[in-house]
C-alpha cells in the first residue's frame, strides 16, 4: 500500500511552487497525496517567515496536526520545511517535540531521504545547509493550478532591504541556467499550462549563467517563443532593475502581460533610504511616467509597508500622495513587524505605536480601495480578454479568470471553459473584482493558433 502524505503551505508564490516540487519528489518515491492530515503517513508543513508570528502559526498548526493524528489513531512523520525551517533550524526540535524532520529552503531535494533516515534510525533530522546547487529534477513538479505554471528562475537575494528576511532564509542570489528554465516551461506547456509565471526574489535581475547574452528581457523573448505559451507573468521585479530593454519586452512581446508588479514599500524618500531600497520617490514616479508613456494600457501594482521604524506622520502622508499619483490597479499593504536577523530588527527600534500602525494602514487601504473601485467602474461596458482559471469563489455556478492586468472577473459559464481565453464584457464593478458576461464560447487560444472556434 502506498504511503500517504499531506502538505500544507504558507506564504508566497515561491513557497507554493516549492510545495509543488516537494509533491513531485514524494510521488516519485511512491507516496500518494491525501487531504486529511489525520490519516497521513507523512505531514509536511511548508512555512513562511516574512510576516509576524510565523513561528506561532507553525506551533499552533503542529498542535492541530497532533490532535488529528491522535483522533485517527495514527503516528505520522512530521516535517517542517521552508523559511521558518531555514531560520530556526534545530531550535524547532527543542521547541516542537512533534517535529521529526527540518528541511531548509536550500535542501528541499533531500526531503525524502531525510524522512527515510528519521524513520529507519528513529532519530530526528535537520538539514539547513546553504547548498549552491539550484537545479531540480525536470518532470517532477506537480502543478497545482490547471491553467498556470510557476517556474523559478532565481533563488535567493543580494539586496538586503532593511526589513526583509529573505536573504537570510533563501540565501544569496543564484541564477538557474536558461536551458533548464526553458525545458521546464516546455514541460509545463505539454502538461496543458498556457500561462507561465516566472519567479525570483528580484526576478528582473536575471542573467543566465549558461549564456552571457541572456538577460531577463531575452529570457522573456525565449519563453514567449515556445509554442503554447499564451501568457507570461513574473514576480517580483525591483524598480532599480527596470531597464529600457525590459520595458520594450513588455510593450512588444504579445505573450507578456501588460502588467508590472512594482514594489515601492514607501512614498517617502527618507523612509526608502532607511529601508535600503536604493532609489528615491522621484525616481519611482519618473519610472511610472516612463512606463505609461511607452505602454499606456499597462496595469501597475505594488507592495507597501506602514509603520517602519522612524516613519513620521509626514512620511506616511508622502506614501498616501504617491499612491494617489501612481493610481495602482491594486496594492498589497502591511504593518511593519521586525523579522529575525534583519538590519531593522538589529539597529532600529520599532517605535511606531501599534494603534498608529493600524490607523495608517486603514487609511491607506481605504484610499487604494476607492481608487480601485473608480478604476474598475471605468471598465464597465468594455470587453476584456480573460483567461479562465477556476470556479468562482462567489458562486458555484460561476467561473473566474483574470484580465491581462491580473484583475479577477467573475461570470456565468460551465466548468468546461476553464483554461480558455475568452472575450468577456464587463457588466459590474466592485473594489476587488469585476463581473461580466462571456460574449461567446470561442477559445481565443485555439482561434489564434488557426484551429477555429473551440465549442
């Protein structure tokens, strides 16, 4: 009988893609995935340490896993992987008696072997070594999305922004060979995925180690040239590395979505300097002007932090005015929390009161919500090209998909349409999504390929 595994993931797209890789590794070793942790032989919790209370969330979840196993009468091996595993290492064993295996972000390939060792030797195992090798066996990834495939192109980060734990949990920057990336994209397309999302901590810093001529813009060209690639997205770029070649690639390559996620974190040059972002407010706004001059229809999104150490009322007002000027399609915003090992946690007192952080983030999110709703309202009556990717969370009879600008559109339709590229007329607007009506069932993917309507 096949051994059964359960995997749970917290964090970013890269963490979810790591879980897809872990699933492939385990299934290649004869495991079978189940969705009930109580009846699993192996429970894997893939962690994130970017936000506050990550460790507390892990320990709480471990308690729930232990209780589920007790009720089911099972004794699973428990593995903790990901950023908290890398950050805490064998400390987790001292604080979490239920943990059998700890696997860091740079040693994921060793999970099956470490689990086998823990079982055979009846010893808990830890591997958080900083391996340089970023290769991964091709063909093992178990894509969790029916339409899109995540493909990592860079591991680690050299930026060392003052607030960010990623360089300490993911290691220094290591580029994957372009040949490996392109081979993985081909396999994803062969498996039915038409949207490719390229991942890296600073994705637009990419330079192929196996081809000096292949920078990030050239990589986009090569991915787009693979038959079957309909859409390309990427996350997350750094404003300092948005080159004229990258702007031209977004403008000129049809498969590259006219959408750029451009994290700014603060609208105050003083705060940007304290955060070690290495650019100014003026540089960032000028970049937005250049992007919109070259690509008028481009959709822009961002990340923002409020309450960073030393942030004054005026600094926060600068953030509000930047958000107003940038007119983002959407934004992710967070209250600052100190993360282990970071420059801010070591040298900067967390001096903005929690109540003031809350007041600021409420004001920021209200401003962005109003601007999003106004932008969405302006799209009512227009026709958008939507890649259908799921059944809607709102209604089981509806579908959901995303525009080129990554805005969610809900509309009525059968599940057979998932994976199609459809023309949808927008009929209603809400702050966080749109509602529409499919104009017909023609799959534009097949129509563009010359196959005619896909009824």
